[in-house]
């Protein structure tokens, strides 16, 4: 098939590369055209995506166009993978479509817009081309950053919303190369699909915030939250996923979805005390390492030198959107702390952010360099390279062997035997 994909999001680029690799011809329409596409950081953040896109461009199955470029005559599928704030752009793209004589239009809405947006786009499509089989289908973006390509090509399941049997068959055909072992497309209405996407994020955020609350309580009770976590996860009614306490969650999509769900409830006239509390717990949790450090040094942090390992909102990405590290660094700056940071991928983004803040932030290419004469190390992002460090070398470099483990990746007893003072999240 011939598809026109609109957007420069992770979803747009992953969909374009994957669909082009399976035999479809894809025209990818991005703001700024080819130059902006080549400058995009998205492919480098996703394992395998850079190579895949380069291969499809070389093969001619993928071309990059300006957003306003005319559609090729063969295109019958419009794929919208736009940013949440770009609904007006989606509206204009659909409104420009002209009636087709050979086949109806299929518009796949992969963008995370408010609930009801696909229905609104269906009205726009009908007004543009007249009554017929032309359909807007909702395919919520469930891709996980850092594993997005694998999430598309080997999806555990797809959520899809449409009441059109023709549209359902068309999407099933488009996704058939990635849906071979079993039919894993779950069909529902467009509103249900849009709402399910937000509800999933809300549920995951609730589990994380609940575990953070339990970890903070465990601190006061002298209980090791790791044993509690394993006990809870062993219960089949609960399971182990998203039960890891830490120093807060971040990221562009996850945080946005939770806030979008809260806004949907507010628009409906309902107030969700649960979601509001989930959000408050998470924002408070972003400062938990700061408070532990504050207590350890008796509220005297002025002039201290502190190292942070990890700044990205999660391992595998260079992004720092809503990352706990930002809130933590700001709290340290406010107390006159000299902050030294290492992160395998996020240093460029962090440097730009620090310049915007007008503050001095010391960035290091080597994690051990950040430890020179440090009064404490705060582990913020659980990159694999941090799991088994050279503790003897760390002890020699640091002024004071104080470790604050924001992701509970180290064994408290092991590090204490090596002369460190250990503070975890619900662990001591």
C-alpha cells in the first residue's frame, strides 16, 4: 500500500521505518522536510531505528517530504502521528483531502489527542469528501521510548478503535507482517481506544506512586521494601510490573497522559482525588533524595559537593522531560550545593537545560570523574553501567562515602561492608 505518514514524533518515525520495511511505500511528511528529518535526534534514541530508516531511504520505499507537499495519487492511507498540541494541524490535513473515485480514505490517528478527537476528525473527513466508507480509525500510541521499534514490530497487542468493518480489515492488512502468530488487535470504539490509552498510564502511575508511599512508610517502620515488593509481586492478583519504588517518574508521554486523564475527568464534572494524589506523590517523590541528604548532613548543605549518576527520565533515552533529576538539581542549587553529573546519553540535553536556568552545572564524560571529592553520590537513573561499579575506586575518590540509591539497585549490606553509608528508597 501507499501511505502518507505525518509527524516527527517517535511514533511517526518508527511507524514509517517499520511499514516501509514490510513492503509498503511510505511518504513521511515532517515539519521542515528532509533537512529537519536529518537533524532529528529521535532515530539515535531508538535502538535500530537509524539503520532501518537509512535502509528504507536507500531502497526507495521511504521518502521524506515537507508537511505541505502534495500527496501521491496512489496514497489512500493517511497516518497521523503528531504531537498532542497539534490537533489543529491534524484537522487541516484531513480537511484538505479530496474525494477518491477508486477507493475510500483511511485515516489512522496514532496521535495522543483528547478523548473524542477521532470522532471530530471523522466529521471533518465526511465534510471534506462526502458520505461514504471513508473512515478515521484510532490506533493509540503504546510505544515505549527506548524500545519503540521492537514495540511496533513485535507488539504484544494493539489497541484499535473503529466501528467500520472496512477500516478494520484495512488496518489488519497494514499490520499483518507484525501480527502473524495470532491476531492481537483488540477492537473497540474510537473513544474507548483513546480513553484506554490514558487509563493505562493512569493505572501504571498509580502503582508507582503507591509503592513510593509504601517505601516511605517502610522507612519509618524499619522494614525493607524490597522484601515487601517481592512478596506483593508473587501474588498473581498483583504481579511484579511497576512495583519498583524510586525517586519519581518522568518523561514526556507518561506524565502527559496522567495529566490528560485528570483533565478529562475535570471536563466531565468529576473530580479524581486518586489521580490528584498520585500526581502529588510523584512530584514530592522527586525530592526524596534531597530530603535524605538534607537529613544526613543536618540541614547543612551549603558548599557541599554532590555527584549525580543519571539524569535521563529513564534508562535507554537521552530525554530529560519532567525527569526527577531536574527537580533534584534545582533543590540542591537552592542550598548552595555544587552539582556534578554523569549520564551516558543525556548530557547534551542537560547542558542546554542548565544554561536556560542560568546555573553552573558540572558535567562529566566519566562517572568516576564526577565523584572527585564528593560529599555524596545520588543515583537517579538506573543505567546498567551503574549497577556494578568499582566501589573501592569510589571510596578512594569521594570525600565522604554517602550513597543515596534512588532506584534501589545496590545491595545495602554489600556497600555498607565496603565502608559506605547507604540510604535507599525504603531500604537502609
